């Protein structure tokens, strides 16, 4: 299976790339299967993700998934971000080749890790 | 947009002269070479002429050439044939291969290791050169076969097969070389090298895919993988790939006549490309020593970016290259070749791109390719967490 047009669009023109100075939450996760790295930076206002940016060292799918993930949670609440799954991201992208599904874990993992740490530090209940 | 194909080590287009040579065999000359009637005999004569063309190109007698389906078949035939023909007879259950062999050798040898064989993988140094002392030391009384490729497909590094054949011969060990990347691109004489077995693949020199050949030295036995009919003097059963054989013979004849001019012309393009890339893209490194490399290949790692992403972007800009990155392999394993050269440093393999040049490469294309590579690598670095880390470690 090839990359869908939407994957290619996010890969060629990734949204929300870079980092946020003075981010409220940061998480970095590495991919055990192929050694790739995704880092997410979040700016949080109250319980809302005001801004989100990412840095990714990885394949086309990893970059597209990172980009798509940031688009899907920007402006959403922390709990909504926690509810986002890798399958939803992959679906939004029109699907991923099976061997690339693990790349979509990375972005969701980084996002969830950042959000959870922030909630814990700020005494916000996850549910 | 016109494409720029820089993946000649993967495969080459079929050249016009070769296409012309096979057309009659897609029309009137359809006979089965094993048939005794005129239709068969006509074709038989032609495939024997093709066999002679292949033989002449590598300094062999025609009867030493066995056509097959390509390098994978050739290489697996050697390793598996060795198991059948030699081990039981001499108790020699140890084989030696280099750590940078093509997967069809590498993985088959690994399988054999799981089947009770002893297999030594001889390492290479940072420039991709084989550790000859290590190879000599690995030899034991049980060693029966050494297999080292003539030219590495990923880096273009040339291996001293003549020397290795000599080492093997002195110890009564069989020597095989996978010459898929060498034959048709550099002078290659089986008698001078004194190899027992040589693997060839025709689609690397402008013939179609699915045809190759083995050279088997006189007096050496090798049971076929495919048994059945008496084709190829009982050395490979199955109705002949007539079109492939005709194509391979013609293509190799042409290639052999053009070795010197290709080397000169393609080598200049490769050298200029590599000089500019290494000078103009920061944190790029060449995989493989500067010398002792085939003139067709340039394997470069661009630190902090992943190879599949680079490949995909270049493809978008009309440039075809390949990568040793784990992300682009079907198994998510990085190239064992590049890994072997950089002490298992995964990041170097991860970010490696192979540019391979050939007959239709043009010097005028180089500027465009270099510019796109610069642009793509810079863009991917702009959001690479590894690059960011590197910059902060430099205090930037
Ligand atoms: S990041 Fe390695 S396969 Fe996607």
C-alpha cells in the first residue's frame, strides 16, 4: 500500500513544526521498532491546548502522523487530547500501510505523555 | 517533469539494442530449444551463441555458463548446492562470508547457521574494506566455502576477490563471488581471479529482469536447485528463458565493449556529484572509502534526518534514489551493510542514501540534484529533534 494523498500532503507540508519556547508541557518518545524520535511541545491555557508543535526524526508516515495529530488536538481540551487514538489519526489520514502503523503510536504516545504529565503536575484529574 | 533516475544499482532500463535483439524471439523464433525440429534447433543455436557472448565477456568457456533467473537464484544455488555436494563428503561444515553480502547470501547463510552449519561473517572497516586477516584467521579445517562479493551493491566498495580466491585455493576451500554489481561495469576475468563459482545478474547491465547466470569452474560439481528436465546440461531444469538469454548475451557483449568509456564518463559525474554534496551539505558523510570504489555509486549519510523521508521528498522532486534506512525496509531493520561499516551506529544507516549512476546519467543533472538534496535535508533538519539537540549541544 502506498501513502495516501493526505499523508503525502502532511509529509510535504507539515503543519505545526518546530518548538515552543516556554512550553507548558514537553514529551519525547522514541520508537523501539526503528529508532525514530518524536517530540511534542504544548502551550496550555486552563485546560485547553492553545498551541502545539512537534519535531520528528522519522519516516514519511511518522512526519505526517505528527502533523495530523497536532492539527486534531489544537484548541481541544486536555481530556479530548487524551481520548485521541492512533487509529483515529490514521483514519483521518485515509489509512497507513500496515508496516507503518507503529509510526502512528509515536505521535499519540508523545501527546498523551505530555498531557498526562501536565495534568498530574497541575492536579487536574484525567477523568 | 523529466525524471532523474539515480538508482542504477537497483536495476537498469533495457537498452534499445537489446530490445531489438530479442524481438525475433517474441515473434517467429518461438521454438523450444530442447525440441529436435527446426523451430527448436533455430532457437537452440541462438541461445548457445548468447552463452558464448556471456562466456567471452568474463574469460570463460561457454560450457561453464549456466543460465538461471538471476543473482538470487545463483547465490542460493551455491550455498544450498554446497550443503548437498560438499559437506557430507568432506565434513566441511563451516562457511565464511563477508558481513556486507547481499541479503540473498546473508540471510541464506544465517538460515544455514540455524541448520547446524558454522558460519563466520567477516567484518569490514569504516571504509567498507574487508578484514583480510580476520578472514584468514576464521579459516579452520572444517571450512569448505568462502563467499565474498566482488562489489558491494550499497556502497560500491570493491573487494579483493583475486586475493581471497588465492587464500581459499591454498587451503583447498571453494571460492564463490557474487559479481552482480561488477560484471558489465568493470573488467572481470574468472580465470585471472580463479574463482570456482561466479554469480551474474543481467538486469544490472541493461537487460531485462529475471535472467542471470552462474559460472561454474571446470571439475566443480553443483547440484541444481531446480530438478527435472535436462536443460543447461542437467545443471538447471526448466524450459529456457530464451528472451532473457538472448538479451543477456547481447547486453553483456555491448557493456564489455564500453567499460572504459563508461568508467570515464560516469565516473566523472559521480565524482562531481559527490564532491559537491560533501562540500555543500553540512554533516554529510560518505559510506565507503574514497578510492577502491566502483565509479557508479555514492552512498551518503545525512546526519539528523531519516532516509525514507529524504527519498520520498526527492522522489516528489523527480529524483529516484534508495536508502538503507530501517523505516524503508520491509522488516524495519536498517541496512546491515551500512551498519557493518559504522560499528553498528544505527543513525548513520538510518540516514543513508544511495545515489547510483549509469549510462543515461548526465552531468547537467547534477546541479538540480544537489540543490534538491540541500533543500530537502535542510527542511527535514528544521524539525528534527536530533538536529535541535545537536545545535543546543553546540551552544547554538
Ligand atoms: S518512523 Fe520508522 S518506519 Fe516510520
